[in-house]
C-alpha cells in the first residue's frame, strides 16, 4: 500500500517594502501647539527662569524688607556667642588699628610727616574694612547659603546686597568709636563731616557691585573664598591705609602710570574722601585731582556692571 505525503504550501514571504506610517489617531497631538505654548496658555512659567532686568529690579524692591531684616539678623547673631557681644563690632577694627599703628607707625615710622596720624590711621582701617568685609561676605553669599537658595524662590541678589548692608551697619557702629577718637585727639566737629554721607553712599554702591561680582564667581568656584584674603591684604597695602599716598608721591619720582594707579585706586579714593570729611588737617591739597569724579565713576561702574553681571547668571545659582 502506497503512502501519500501531503506537504503544506510554503508560507508567503514578507514584503520588502516598508510599511506605510499609520495615520494619527484622534488622541495624538496633531495641532502645532508645543509644550511651551500650552504652558503659556495656562499661565505657567519655567521655574527659576531669569526675569527681565526691570522685573528683577522690581522683585528686589518688593523684598527690601527681607533684605534689611536679614542683614540685621546676621549682624545681631554675629557675636551672639561672645561674652562682650556687640562690643566686638567696635573692638575688632580698633585692635587692628592698634596693631597697624605699632608696626607701621612706630616701627616703620610711616607717621612721619602725617599730622593727626592716629585719626588718619583709624579712618583708613575702618573704611577699608568696610570694603574688605563686603567683598568677603559677597564671595560666600551664594555658596554659603545653598540650602536657602535651593529651598525658596527669590531674587538671588538679595543675599549679597543684604551682606553689604550688614557691613554698612557694622561700619556705623565703628564710626561712633571713630568720632570719639577724633574728639580725643583734638579734631573739632565741622560742617565737612556731612560729606561723609555721600562718600559712604558711593562706597556702599561700589562695595555692593563688587560683592555681586564675587558672589557669582564664588558660586561657580568656591575656592575663590580661600584666595581672596591674600588679594585683599595686598590691596590694603596699596591703598594708603597705614601710610600717606600724597607724601610718598612727593618724595619720590615714580612713573606717571604708577602715580595714576595709586591715586585712582577705588579703596584709596573712598578713604581719602572720608579723611577729607572728618579730619581738618587733611585738606583739599592732599586729595588727588578729580577725586569726586573717580568716586562716582567707580560706584557707577561697579554698581551697575556688577548688578548686570550677577543678573545674567540668575537661573544658574544653586544648581549643579
């Protein structure tokens, strides 16, 4: 008996041509609206996005009470663990001035040819300390407050500005001791003391701009905070804090470029203005030419330029 084998016909091979794309269903987003357009339609904005410059200024103005309260709280807490408390706000710059007087005034005899050397020195120390501490505080303003920056949404410029305001408040405490020193060394009160107000206002603007610049740099590279004490110490020695710039320039024939650099040094400019305002023996003949123009120029350049420079990186602070 013969056996018949029945084979199945071969299965058809798949077509080599690509399948046609499926037509979009009714649930697919066929309209041209993007996610950004949908968000804008419903009033949503990007979290942490940089606002426009005018809007940023308005935000800072609306938070002016926070800036003031934060500065005052930091100032109050600064010496809360010390037994002498807030007296250290005055004693610290006074002790620094005493050390500088012994080293520079006595040992190096920089007081020679400088009338009222003690008021001259103390004024320089207090005014430069204002700039020095503002820059140091600004360098750590963002990197040292990452918890606050990441937890809350607010204009980040509030932090360096509040630290500068804190240093201004501390300087005002120190000026009380400075007035006592001036009176003790026979410097009489005068109407020129009122010039200290615009001088301090210009210096505060300069300090704030510089602190904003350093806050952005310090937020990206925290190691800058370790380098700044050496930079600031060098800056202090070149700013005529312990010695008279005009006396040195009269006795030596220095290159003109170096003379202009010493006279236009912003720290020296603000120190000279405060000495001119408070010390009667520091008259106009000891001021460099165009000193008020230098003071306004440095304040505008640092204040406006530093603010814009900080604002441009607003959305990057606290990330990464």
